């Protein structure tokens, strides 16, 4: 068999994106090249990976099995590339870190103070966004490292390393009708507007619990809107506890809502990029700092 890694990559991304056109957009190639790569892979394997009878391609039974195997092969290749880069890299001269705007500022101010003291010659760039922005910035190599709240929709090319857990709060304004209910039910919540997080492009991956909802790209903006009685929301605890919101917003019990209050926060990087001395230090330092703060 003469299949290639490029063919496997085109296959895996097509499955993840749900179409050949989506895969083409994702990796910046013509759709015809994606279709050809997958057709050649099918020819090399000797069976169809997709059923093309519908408007969008659907995995065959054999395709489902090959998808899992292909992901393993590509992940192993990424690990090999990462190990090679780590062995050849010296100390990083510059780094770009993309941070979710809702990460707790106090801990990270202390962290970057330690970075400055430990690596005084490091050229550091810090950019911010919401969690899906961060993943995109790391995936397209705009950033070397991302700090974000966990998302189930991370591309397979990225590796997420958890460093701590945060509790999330169900919040409403003090004069909102829900504020009179200490532990609202799903049915009661569904009667009012929900405010949900999205990325800077307006894309979102969190299902609404209410049919009436808005998407906003900042937890701080969401909380400000809650303060003005425009809806209810789930936000990280440290956002709820931010001083300018504390007096006008109340936290409700989620005992009647089938959802976990915990949010993982962690570091994300491309699997195929190695860790130099500075990044390795950052990983260990952040784990240690959050263990001390929790």
C-alpha cells in the first residue's frame, strides 16, 4: 500500500469538518485536492471510506474504523516531530501566548512577573480572546501557547494539558424574576433569556438551555449584561466575584440542573511543536502556582 500522511490528514480533517469543502477551508487547499487525496487513499486501501450518495459524505463502517486508526497514526507522527524539535531547540528567544480573557488575572500577573525575573531577555507577546479564538491562534501558529477553558471541539492537532479546575456560577441580577428562586429548574430557566459565550467571529459550541438566547464573546460583558437585567448566565466564579459585579448580581443553586459546575482550565499547544526550556518551565510553574492557590 502506498498511502501517505497527507492523505490520512485530509481524511481525518474531512471527518472532523463534516465535508470535503470544510476540510479544504481548514487547511487552505482547493477542495479538488482534498477529494483527490481521499480518492487515492481509498484506492490504496481497496475500499470506500465515505458513502457519497447523500449531499454530504458519510463514513462507511470501514471508514469509521479507519478514522480511529488514522488519528492514532497522525498523533504518533506529531509526537515524533515534537520530540525531534525539542531535542534540536535551544532556549526560546521569543514566545507568543494567547490567553482567554476570562482567566483569573491575579494569578497570571504573578506568573508573568516570575517569567520576567526568570527569563529577562525573553521577547514575550501576550494576546487575548475567547476560548475558540485561542485554539485557532495556536493551531495556525499565531501563538506558541494557549491558556484557555477546556473545549470539546479542540482540533485533533492540538494537545490540551489541564492545570486547574474552576467552579462556574449561575447568575442573575438581584431584581431579575429568577432571583426569587433559590434553585431554579430547567423549565423555569427556559422562560428567560440566556447569555452564552462565543468566539470573536460569533461561532459557539455551547448548547443553550433556553430557546431565547444571545451569544457574547466575553464573560465580563456577559456579566455586565446580567447586571443590567438582560438575562441569566453561567460564568466562572472569579468573574462573578469581580468587585464591580458583586453588589448587583446573585448566584443561584444549580441543584435542579443536570450540568457540571466545574470548568477545566489548561494549556494548549500544537502536538507537532516541541517544548523548549522556557515552555517546559511555564508548564511546571503554572501547575505549581495553581496547586498553591487552590
